[in-house]
C-alpha cells in the first residue's frame, strides 16, 4: 500500500485531522490581603505526541508471515554483484502458518490508530510574605488519553473452558476426567517405571492424566505453585510426545484447536492500538528567598501520585481498568533544595571592592 504501490490510495492508518491543541491561562493579582501580595494563576492545555503509532506500525507490518525473507546465495567461486538481478528469486512461495506449528508470534495493528494526547492542568497561589520571600502552593495534574500500547489477544484461557477445575483437582491430588480424555493413549513420562499410556493399567494402577502431569518434570512445578497460565500456555504450544505444536490437546479429537487460545496457529498475537491512559495529581509547594547579601535559596516539596494502565501487555481486554496500577515513576513525597552563594569578590564587595575595568570583570 502507499505511493508507487499497487494500492496507492490506501494507507497503513487513517489521517488524524482533529488534533486541536489549545492552551489557556490566567493570572489575577488579588486586591485583598495586602496590595500586590497575593497572585492566583491557572492554566489548561492539550498537547499531542504525534506519530500515529510510529515504529509500532513498522514492527507490526514487518512481523507478518513471509515478509522477512532471508535468501542465501552460494556461488561456485565468487559472487559478481554486478550481475545479480533483484529481487532474488524466492526459494519457496508464501504459505500460511500451519495450525500445528505454534512457535511464531504475530503483531497486528489497529487501522484506526490516533495520536495520543496529554491534558495539563494547574492552579496556584503565590504569596509574598516579605519583600524577598515568596511562598507558592500549586495543584498540578496531567492526564494521558489514548496512549499507544498493545493488547495480548492470544492469552491462554483456563478460566472458562474447564481447565481451572481440572487443574485444581490435579493439584489437590485427585484425577480430573478432562485430562484423562485429553491424554488418553499417551505416556507423558516415557522411561519412568510404573507409567504407561493414560487409560491403561500398569502394575495394578490405572494410569490417569492427572497422575502423569504431577510426575512430569515440565508440569509438576507449575502445578505445585498454581501457575495455571503457564500450564495452559505449555498445553497450547507443547510438542512433547506428539511432535506437533498443540498435539497434546489435539490428541483425543475431543477438544477444538482453539480450546486454549483464540488464534491457535500462533504462540502469541499482539494488537497495537490506543489502549492506555494515565493520571497524575500533585500538591506542590515552594519557598523562595531572593538574594540577601549574595545568598539565595529555594526549597520545594511535592505530594503526588501517578496512576497508569501501562502501555504494553494488557491482560484484561474486556475491562482494562483492572490493569491500572501505580506508575514506576510515581513519587509520593519529593523534597528539593537549591541555593546560590555569591562570592565576595569584585566591585563593592568585601574583597577587591575598589576594582574596575578589565580587572573587575575578570575577578567577577
């Protein structure tokens, strides 16, 4: 798609023409509490990050199956670059990703990508306590809207398909019928004494699927720890015993290919869009002492919180509010102090007070 392509009128994503970014503010010197001593200021603005997804779209387009094609040229003696005809002939045609492969992830994107924007709010009161001392109290807030990020569309499902109940039974030491049906005729622990195909009897012990999972080195740690999402992922992609991705689930023919993941041929599907948002509120105070005998000073304190839904790996597609958390950059309390001390050198100072001209400039 795009200019000079077979589809010149098509675009990767739509134009975003409504990025109106106003900025307004006011300053009011109160006529009360002493003339010229108290000032109230406030402002609001919108700014856009631009890019329409930028490199996220490049990554998404470049990840499509068959786009990245590596060719190897093996010359008899040397390669004469001047005679190579481009494009190099493909070794194999593009083919769909087979449903039993499950080792390739894919990134897709929202064609309705829009530019994220940030809203900025502030309201402050400045009070001149003395001629050289002022105190500021400010409320400062920002809100991020439609932030770029991604949704994981191929999350392994173990909550609504019966896996959770089967795993709970297995973890408690019982035998779940679901695993008996799924692994029937398979031996998940070949070479281990006392184990045979699920459904058979070995040494008077009926072989159950749950028993095989508890014994297997790949599964038992996650079962003991209750890491059910990891178990579901392994079931979806594992080539163990069958040699095919998803072969354990496919074995009995009783479970559909998408029993665990919506897009069964892929290990993961990432959807780039505008799922993110953020909010920051702060109370900011400062005391400023303007120069007195060459000394100036400022101290600030901020009480704040930043909350964000993140930008990557959203786990709950239906209710993204559940993914909100305190930002890594959030600081509840922050103190800053700075000051200057003017050295007593130069005209009208303690040392070299009578200097002038080039000498005075050099000393200063």
